[in-house]
C-alpha cells in the first residue's frame, strides 16, 4: 500500500541514447557524457520537491514530487557530501538535481536538506547523502533499487537507509512510528506501513492513560510495541509507552496512539473527527489540522 503527495513537479529522467560514431568524431562515450549532462540540466524545473512516501516493507522513504523513490549510495560520502556516481552509473541512477529555484519539502526536516555540486548541476542531499532515482523504477511505490549491489538503498527521511523486513539488509528493521502527508491535514503520525494514527479525547496525556478497551479497541486498534523500536520524523523525547492488557501502547506527548479499522490504504483518515473525540495525531501529539 503506497500513497504519495505531490508537492511540485520534479522531472529527473533516466538517461538514454547513443549516437553512431562518424569518421573523425570523438568516441561515443565521450559524446554521450555532455549529452547526458545537458539533458539533465534542461529537464530540471524552477522548483523541486522532496516529500515523504510510504512503501510496504520499507516504511517511510524519500520521494520526489512525482512520487518516485529516491536512493542513497554507500560509496558516496555524507561528511563531506560527495557523489561518486558518474557516467554509466549516473545513467542507471540519475541524480536528483535541485535546479535554480526553491526546494519544497513536506514531511521532511528542512534542516537536513542540502545540495552538492556535480558536473550536471546541484544534486539534492539529505543529511549529506546525495540522492538518486533508479532507472528501472517505472511508477510511484516501486523500489527495485533497494539493496542493489549491497550498496544502494532507498533513503529514509532522515538520510538513513530505509527499513526492511530483513535485518541483515538494513539496520533499521525496528521502525514503528514515522510521519507522512495526509490530504489537508498536513504532516501526521503514521505507523511503519503508512497507516494514519489517531488520539482519543477521552484518554489522558498526563498521566498517559488509554480509555479505549473492548469493542472500542476492536474498532480502534492500539499501536503496540515491544523491545527496541525506531521512530522517524518525530522528536524521540516525546515518544513513550503506556501499559494496557494487550501490552505496551505507544504514546506521543503522553497521548496513546491508535489506528482505525475503516482506514484501508495509506492516506486514509476516515477516523478524523469521529464522535467528536477521535482525531488524527500530528508529530507533536496534537490534533492534526487544528
């Protein structure tokens, strides 16, 4: 299940093309590189965007404004930012270029967003890591580049490698809580699968206490955690747990968190305002859209 919010147009195309060599012409490879660089520069809009999308099994990842998954490369460096993917590599993994306009962000900490210079222009970075698309991804929600060569990984919104169900593939398999953009509600709390999270006005935050049990909990399943877990896009100091019969329920700013059984896909928020007591939770634990 995947939902993506498009903020602005970002066109980073897969690089293609080879011309036949003519008598007296430069070698084909020498001709292609300037053509590739020019193609990338010409297709960059005045404004670009980074936003948060959710991919089942990976959690929340960085996407461009077209909803295409963005990647980081282990052979690059973040401190200092440096891209080591050029030529044929860049044809397979087109760099996400920043263009000359403002960079629009949604569901991403703007302080982590930057650029690094390369031959084609300025490449977007997250926490210092240069960002790329994968030429074999054809539609939003695809992440065919995940784990390629043991060096390419979908980028999480904090610049780390996106979580996977395989702990050996990525170290962040304990992801439980993250954020995403949902309609007019803006950035909201979601679980690792991108499902919207809610708070209940009949609960209390100080002290943290859930008052939703039995039939209520069947309709509003509590977000349960066990052992170590990871959160993204949320101030860790706001995150806690509260004991309930089923186990430990995750809280933000003291408010217990729930999903809603009528939400079927990522981005649904059918529980917003139900009974005048249920509201989508924002990353600070408040009511989204308030």
